[in-house]
């Protein structure tokens, strides 16, 4: 079973992702590629595509709810790191639930993680 976020992507197509400009690589020496950001104000940028009325992050690949993933996952900004999928670590996530519901998806449950957790706990064979 794959991680539920690799099918979802609802948060990337629901929330504005704003963060301090120093997280962008060209402007502040951060890791977020500047070409994926737009200036909001003197102190903040947003992920391009999330700043409008119908957010969809420019780095979101695939179709929400089917095969979505982040094209810059290892370089994503702090708000993306901070938003936790519901029940991944045993805790609810109202933000995750809101984004999924807005895209016609059921909220995640503890059961959505059973096979992922079991798979991760298997020893690696070399």
C-alpha cells in the first residue's frame, strides 16, 4: 500500500501556502525553488498557484484524489512540512480533513494507515 498522500494532494489544491521569503532559494538562500513562488508582501512569498481564489500549487503533479504528488517534495516549504496527514501519527488533522472534504474525498481514518505502518515495520532484505 502506498502512502495516502501520494493519491491525495487535496491540501496542495485547497490552501494558500505562504511562508517567509528566506525559505526561497534565489531570494534567501533557502531550499524552495524561487520559480515556484510569488511575492505576497515584503516578508512573505506563496507557492505559485496557491495565492488565488482557486488554489492549486504549481508543483502539484497528477490528479487530486487519484495519483497526486509534490514535484518538489524534498524542497517544499515549512507550511507543507507542518501540515500533517490525519492519523498518520495517531492524531486528527482538521486541516487535512477540510482539504479532503473540499475535493469530495472522505477524511482519512486510522485504518488508512494500517498497511502503510505494517509495511514500514518490515525488515529490509539485502
